[in-house]
């Protein structure tokens, strides 16, 4: 089946990168572990739950993890050498840094849980970092900060991927791509687009393919999904999966109601890996009821 531009089918299957073993983190003994650093309990993790614009919630990161989300998104701006988290430049607050809101809390949680974000679950949590401006310069600073937290991060070293508790994926300003590709070692991966299907880029660089729902699909959940759009969705998802890549669509309907549930159900049926939402409780309820992998 042929797709124009963003809809073309992909037939090339590429091998995924080899994976090593997560290196153990040093953890404190029970006697020296403060209460805040003891294992963090919570709901069973939801494999497909992605917190879009996570930093807008009352408790960034913590609200999402408290609902079992395994993927969170933070937009960043480079300001005077620091990475600030906000959706718009007018919302910038020097206290809301990527390190303070995400990197340090994640590291504390990984240490408390003896090497994982969720107790006993070694599947990496995805930290999607959307660079809003100054892509290359922002990535340079991001790389510096990630290296300070590398003990918890998935890493790429000279052709091999070593899984960690947290996998940073860089999205947004595409100027970050070139400096990332040039690195023999890095602690972040790249968020691809549908145009990256069928190219030489492998899952060791692009583990995630993201696209706007409305750029490819017209259906918004009212009435049955048009068969041609269902075929396109499943073909694109299958093409990514053959290459070891995960799939996410942003701008899916997110107003509570039957239309949103209908789109989410189609995404589940197609095997889409990350369902995008601002409604943490709503998606958590949906997945625990409808996704067989997430039923308790």
C-alpha cells in the first residue's frame, strides 16, 4: 500500500541495537536510608501511558508516576546556560529547571527503588524532552546534564545500547539531530517522524516515531473509523515495529467522551505504543479497563 509523503508504507526491516545489562546503582543501607529515599510504592506501570506537557500538572512527574505513566514529556528552553521547563517563553521560571523537576527526582526514585523507577519493574521510563528553541546549543547543555545523571540512563556507546532506568528521547527543534548523530557515546535518543521510516536510521538512534494525528488522519472518533485510515494506522505502526521502533501520535482527541475513547481504542488495536494525553486519570482508567497488558 503506498502512502504519499507521511503515509508511505515501509518494507525495509532493520535489526535493532544490541542491548546490554543495566549496571547496578549503589544504594544506601536500610540504616542510612532516609524515609524520602525508601522504595516508592504505587500503581502497576501502564506501558502505553504518555503524559503530554507533563510539567503543567500540579506535581510535575510525580502525578504521572502516581498514575502509573511510563512516559512523560517536558518542553525546555535554554536560558543563560540553564534548561528551563515551560510551554511558552512567557511562562519561564528560573526555579523550574529540567534538573529540579525531572532529573533529580528521577534519580532519587531510581536509587530508592534499587535501580528502577517503578519497584521491581526494569522497563525503562521514557523522558521525552522537547527542545523549543536553539536546538544544537540546548542539546549541548542537555548532554552535559544527562552525563551528570548517567548512572540511571539508557546509554549508547559505539554501536551498542545499554538499557537504564530512564531513557531520554529528544524531540522538538530538529537542529539537535546533527550533534546527536555525531556522538559515539550519548545518553539520549532521537524522536523521529514518519519520514524517517524507510531510511537508514535505526532504533539505536531513533527508538520512537512521533507524528501529529491530524496531519495524517481526518477521523476524530465520531462514527466508525474509515477503513482506509485504519489500514494506514496499522501499516505505519507495523512498519515502525519491524524496525524495533515505538510509535506515538500527538494531537489526538483529548476531550473526555466517546470520541476520545473510540480513537484510543483504535490506537490500542493497531498496537500504537504511547497514547498521548493531558488527562492522567482518564487515560489510566481507560488503559486499566481496555488494555489487556495493563489490567490489574
